[in-house]
C-alpha cells in the first residue's frame, strides 16, 4: 500500500502515518522526495486493511495498493529514478557507467595490468572475482581471500572503485571490507538468506538476473535487499536460458525498457556472459546503450588466451578501447555520455 503525502506535509503528519502503520503491526519504508514524501506500507495483512485507514489521516493526499508481487522496487513507491553513488561514480544518471576487468583475479600482475588498461580507456569501476562459483568443482574457484587483498591493492593503486562477487552469508562482511560494490551472481538471485545479509551491510549491490527468472521474480528479489534498508541496488541483465544455443545465454534486451517502466532502480548489462564469445560482445554492449541501460559490466583480460576463467568471452585491451570509443556517439544519441 502506498501513501502519497501532500506537498509540504509536516514531519508530524508523516509520523502520524508511520505510527498508524506500526499500531497495525505493519512495516514502513519512507521515500523522502524533494517536494513530497511517499510512505510504503508493507506486510502480509495489508490486503485486509482498508485504504481509508490511512486516507483519513492529516497530510495524506492519496492511498493506493500495489498489485505487483514486488513493492519497494516498484516505480509507484518512488516515481523518480534511483541514482546509486559509488565514491563519486553515479549509476542511473546521465553518465553511462562502465565496470570492466577480468572475470577472476589470477595474480597481482594480471589485475594491475587489467586495471591500467580499463582505467585508461575510460572505465569507472574495476571488476574482478575473488570467489568464483563454477559449474564444475574441478574448475578454478578463485584466489579467495588472497584475491580480495589484490583487489584492495588495485583500488588503492589506481583510485578506482571495486566490484566483486559475494557468494555466501559467512563471507559477506569479509568481501564488504574490500569491495565498493557487492555483486550477487545469477546463481544466487533467489538466495534469500544471502540477499538479507547483504542488504543489512548497506553497501551498493549489483543484483544479476537469474538464468531462468522473469523480470517480476528479479524485481521481487531486489525487494529483499531494499527491505533491509539498502536503497543502493543496481540490477544487471546478463541473459537468460532459452532453447537458443548459438550464444551462451539469450540477451533479453527488452528487459531494459521494461525495468525502466515498472521500477525506479538502475539497470546495467553484462554482455560477456550473454554472448559467451568475444566477437559478439561489442554488438550486445552497443545495443544496451541504445536500449537505455545505465551501464555495462564487461570482461576484459590482458591476455584472454591465458585466462583461467571465461577467456573465450573476454575481450582484449585493444577491442575494449575501440568499443569505448564506438559507444560514445550512441550514448550521445540517447542523451547520455561516457
């Protein structure tokens, strides 16, 4: 249930709505806008409570019900777009933000070389996996804590924010000690215990779409993070599993305008995992810019032929530099810049 307060509603009037909700054992989330406040009333019993319960309160302009399964991620709760600020890098604003680097941290030399490459080409965030979930238990699983230490050193050396994946509730605080953005991978999109734990940390989060998840399921998963009070949530479209086998996954480019229509959260695209092959990555990346995405999460390796993880879908330094230049006129055409 959404309670729209009148423009200029007083703090006492807003608190009156909050206290009425709490007296009914309902949860509350406040969205303090520039000219008005929206109060989200949450709980399984909201369907049994009349909207008049809140409509009669002083300062209330309108009360509506959200019929979608997701609540806090819905645009009804927050009509204006959410902008997530990561150490001065804004995701969801006019700038098209590129997060780039190797899929996995393999060594200090490898990550430092990658960091130098992507920052010089214009990337704003360095990616690199310390804990690597793999389909096979015999594949490289990452350097783990040693990888986090290398990421931390790269952040200090190059002055660039870090994004890396957190896989387990027990590792969440450890990873947060290094990362500026916590990534929830596709396999963990509906790991609700992990979502709750990461939500409590209050660190910007990139939530990837699950292999076979609908947009509704994706946004409902985002609600788990938002419900813990973490407003800095970024969605990441990385392709879904369909009958098509010519690419690793099928990039659902239509999810970008759908998210923009129904949610206030920013959305970025991972063209590397969707493509599965380096030659297809630039086209998908440019399509993401044109479709209105807020940024990219892309795999760049100093030498993809020697990569321990996902070398086939990683682009070379020269290809990345070329892609960054090719995306600039597209971004300008849709009112953005790189």
